[in-house]
C-alpha cells in the first residue's frame, strides 16, 4: 500500500504534466508582463521622451493635446478614452467609440488600431506611431490566451492555475528534503541534474509561486465563484454598480455645448487622490450637453487595484460622484490583485518579480523535461519509445524552446513589418503563432536533442542581433542614450543578456554526452541515441 507521500508524488507528477505546457505559456507571458510598459515603449520607437519624470504641467499638456486631436479625428464619437503613461511609459493614447444609430445593436468591443485611436507625445503633439499591442499583448495572453472566446480562455486558465496550486502543495509534501537539496546541484548527472534544477528554482521563489498562483485565481474570483456576489446582489451588473460612483448615465441630448476646461478637473482629481494624477480619462458624449468625464487614478502609486473613479459634469466641471468607501473584503481583494500585477513596484521589487517569474518558468520547464528523463530509463527499449512518450518529448521541445523563439519573432515583426500596414498588430501576433507552429513541426521532424539545440540557438542569436539591427537602423542603444532614454537602452541590454544565456544553453546541450545506462549496455549504440534523443 502506498504511503501518503507516495500518493502525493503521483498527484504532483501527473498534474504537472497534464497542463504543464499551458502553465509554461502562462508563466513566461506573465513574467514578461512585469515589464509591460517598458516593452510597449520599446515597440513604439516613434514616441519621443521629453523627461523621465512627469509633472502636472506635462500631464495637462498631454491631455489637452489628446483632446484637441480627438476633436478633429472623431468629433461625433459617442465616447473618448485617454490612457496616460505611468512613470515608466511614454505617450498618450486616445481612443474613440463610434456612435451607432439607436436602432442598431451595441457594437462589440475591439482593440485600438489605426482606425479608432491616435497618439500624442510628451509635448501634446499628435505623432504617427506604428500599430502594435506592445507589452499589452503578452499581459492579456497569460490569462485571455488568443484565438478563442475570452470567457472560455479564462475558465481554462483558471483550471490550469488551480492545478498549479495543487502541484505546488504536493511538491512541498513530496520533497521532504527539498530545502536541503536546494543547496545541492550535481551537473552532468542527467536525471539527477534536472531534479536538482527543478528543486532549486522551486524553493528559490516558493513564496512567490504560491502568491502569484493564488492571487491569480483571486483576480477572477467573481467568475469562478460568483455565489458570494449573487447572495447579496441580483446579478453581477448590480454588484458592479454598487462599487462605482453612483451617478446615473446621461442621455445624449444632441445639443452641442463646449466642454469645461480639463485643467481644473485634473487639479481637483489630484487633490482628492493626495497628489496622484489620473491614469485614465473617459469622456462620454463629448461636445454635448450631456457630457460626463470619468477619471481613474494612476495605479503605479498604490498597492490597491482601485482607480477610485471620479465623475465630473463635462460642461460645468462640477464633481458629481466619487467611488464609495470600500469595505475590508473589497480592499483585501484589490490588494491581492495589486500584488499579483505588481504595478506599484519600484524598480528593485520589479526585478525581484521578474527573476522570480523566470524561476517559475524554469521550474515548469525542468519539470516537463524531468518527466521524460525519468521514464526513459524504465522503457523496455529506450531506442524505440512508445508513441505517447515521443509525443510528450516533442511537445516539451516545442513549448519550452519553441515558445520563446516565437515571442522573439514577434519583436522582429515589430521592426520589419511596414509601419503603415493595415491591421499591423494582427500581423505581429499572427507571425508569432505561425513561428510557434513551425517550431512545433520542427520538433516533430527532427530528433529531440537537435530540436533543443537549434531552437534555443536560433532564439539566442535572434535576441542578440535585434539590438544590433536597431543600431544600424538609427534607433539603437546609443541613440537611446543620446536622447536620454535609459529605459529603451536597458531593454536592449536585457535582450542581449537573455540571448547570450539561451545561446549558452544551446552550446551546453550540444556538448552534452549522455552516459549509457547499465541496463542498456547490450545495445550501446541504440541506448546512447535514445538518451541523447537522436
């Protein structure tokens, strides 16, 4: 009869494999998202940097510039939305929603593109910017996935996150000496080395793994467990209305009236929020007697994921409503969401988030590889594994080595696609998934060891060459330094460092010469090929 620890070991192994490839995507995309603003900044080189520090005067100039540009581009829109950059971003994005006739149904949401958005720089002047989702794509990818309905994706990601939580807890139970083994690494020992690496990355950031998984579930708790809300409200809409400013929406009056100066509303918002400026502004029915202005606080200054929205009359500038005082439950939930997203993080904490996320990504990847390494030795004929084993082995190559390559391919697409291309951000995303599909095909067509070496090597080379390409195209590291843009400079340095690391992994795998298991001495050539994956 198996002991409790043995049963937990089996649960840990099979839950990790069941959704391991999806968890790898969630971890790597979520880890990159900690530099979401920096990545977006790098992917929009047309936006100049006037200063790393934003003052209230800069904020007012950018907002007024965006309003003036929106009034020209979309004077008849039903709503304008303005997204202001945080301390790490540049440029202001203005988005409009076209007004549809009353008899038509409400138009579905669509992401901003060249047909419904514009950009202004730090001087408040409109600027032509390449159409890209930037770092926002990977942020949404890690919980919305892609090419599938959002609700289905969030249910699936929630299921995988719950399995991840089970895998972490059972891993703690299974490895009773895990903390001692954290200080032990035995290179060149095949399966033992993979287990040491898996244990080290798991223990190194264990509090982070528990926190990020649990708080990730909390962010969508009303979707996964709606019964608490439904016990107190008739539906989710009523619950949402109870947590927002209690200002009834104004009906479109079809009476043109100039809007009140935005500067006074910005000053009042800053005073209400203790000196913190807005991160978003939404204007419904702009230029009409029924205009309303809703401002949300910049979240980079607080751990709570609560914008504390303020609603102003767009014609008089009078404050109409504030967010109600939240209770302990709502504040706890907002704090957990804020901790998960890490928007409040200073640079040192953000690096800690990023490195911990990398450790989690490596933990999932090494766990997947260890599954095949451990079971190969038990196969009747390691040189001819069964189809299920070969499937897992190839999927490991395509996920762990192929996904990073596809992400780098998207960065190259950002540089190579024509700047004025219609539907450009769709092209970037499609190219990424095409590259991932090609990596999957390559993993199934070539021996596993060659797949690891070639995909990691290509990813490393692509990352190292990318900043060099930028340098020759006139928007490289030295140009960033000359323009005082330290963020883009260090982004290029990080790309090169990651590229060199992946290239080193490729060289290490290429030079590795596996030892033949004693049980396979009768067929040394076949055994060597099997262990090497050739």
